[in-house]
């Protein structure tokens, strides 16, 4: 079952090819242990507290700033060093597609809203192609930062794959 949403205008695509089977990429995207290996950008740690992998199910996790640069960033934006995040899955189609809405409720002076991310996974021989499609955030500066973080996370996914396949 899926609840398909249409991406908004201004979406971005981040593409990666990983030296791993699609099933491993899916596992790293959809298990608490897998997500805790790579899910957050550099300078943060993550702890998953809830993972209900089905349309309408939720992912809850706490992200904590650990590096001096990220500690300064979250303090400058008026946020706590540790913040709980919630995502609601809209599509779960193993091992090919995962989509979720993120609650953006951490922007000072801005009303909370939902943000769509879609991840498409396709086997490519012994490799796997991943395409992450991101809706824009409320303004260009936050959108750029968000896209940079997602790119960094996908680099971290590659490192997690390497650790698992060595």
C-alpha cells in the first residue's frame, strides 16, 4: 500500500551508485541499526526510538550535535543540541522505493510544515542506483543546507556499505 504524493516544483535529485546489492542498501535505509550507522550528517549522532515501516508508520529519532561546528550551528539557530525528529512513511515498497514526510518544526520564527523525500533504489548489476528526490524547504538558504546534509548523509551511506562489505 502507498499514499503517493506529488513532488512540488523546485525538487532536487541526488543520485548515487553503490557497490552493493539493493537488499543491503534497503536494510541500511529501513532498520534502526542501519540508520544509526549513517543517517545524519557529519557532526551529529542519532538514536532511533521508533520505526514502524509501513505507509502511515513513523520513524522517530533523536539527533545530537557533537562536533564544534554543528554545536555552533544549532545554537545559532536557537535549537537544542539534541532534537527529536519524526518522519511518516508514505510509500514502502521493498527494496525499490521509500518515501516519507518530515515534520519541519525546528525553524525559528516559521510555522511547522511537512516536507516530502522519495528514495528510489534500482539494482544495476552488482551495484545499486539510488535516487533521492527532495522537495524544497521554505526558503533557498534552508533548502541549500538541507540538500547539502542529504548529500553528506548519502556519502555516509557509502561508508556504511563499505564497512558491511569488507
